[in-house]
C-alpha cells in the first residue's frame, strides 16, 4: 500500500475541507438569505461541478492557471513557478471541484433555522454577524458538519480533475485514487484491491457518520 499517496490525499482533503468551511459558509449564507432576483445564476455556477465532466472542469482549470493567463503570470512572478502540476494547483482545483459538496449542505442547514429566531435576535440588538454565530450556525450545525465531511471525503476520491491539473508526480500530486489506477494499469491487482478496499470502508464510514448526525439532529428538533 502506497502510504505516501494516502498521506498526500489526507493532507489535500484536510486543506480543502478547511478552506471550504471558511469560504463556503459566507457563500451559503448569501445563497440562502439573498433576495437578489438573479441569484439562481450564482447557484448554477456553484453547482456546476456536480454535472460537469471532471476532465472538462480540469481542463479549464489547467488553462486558467497556466502561464498565459493573468492569474498564472501573477503566481509565477510571485513564486517563480506555475500552479499546474504542483500541490498548490491541486488544492485550487480540488476546492473548486468540491465547492457544491460544501455549499449545498451548508445552505440546507441554514434553511432549517426558523426566520422568527433570526428576527428576534435582530430585535434584541444583535448584529448580523453575532446572529450568525450565536443563532444560525449553532442551529444548523448538522449542515455545517455534513458539508465539511462531504468535501473531505469527496476530495479523497477525486481522479479526473486531479489527473488533469496535477498529473502523476510521486510525493507531489500522486493521490491515492491515481495510485489505484496505476496499480491496476500495471496489473498489480492485489495492491490495487487493498487500497480500493480502504477507500470503500472509508466512504462507508463517512456516510454512516453523516446519516447518524442528521438522524440525531432531526430527533433533537422533533423533541424541541
């Protein structure tokens, strides 16, 4: 079993989950509570990775981060190298690819919070920021946990986007899913099977945790 690839995948997934927790909550808050008539366009952009083929998304990210674009030139002038085929490029691609897996559960959690509780907090003089941290986020904690866990698990199993943007560089961009593909291509099925089994058990554990959290949250809500 390639522990280097597993460690890289865990590092990538952890970084993605942390970034999306910070960046995804404001996006989900805006999507949930905004009254802008054209906000469905933003929702469509956020949900695009759900329906877009990973290779297509990976291709456009690869081109967008390349040395011929403004972001690519800016990054190269700052750090002396381009983003594609580096861990940084892999991180950017993974954040974009897993964005809907965080934002949509976050938004679904916010929608369960009663509007009257939010307005009562405002009436008592609490700011929107204080209301968010003291009322909305605690009452939608199951959605926040679900989105964070899903984004982590989804990143672990990425293949198409990772391969397009990061390639297959050992210790740098070779994730566990790419390692399974390499082992299968080389005819080393026992090694591929062991790693695939680990991912299978991990995925089952993640889903069990999510369903358990949601069931617990629903039970507490009914008692309330």
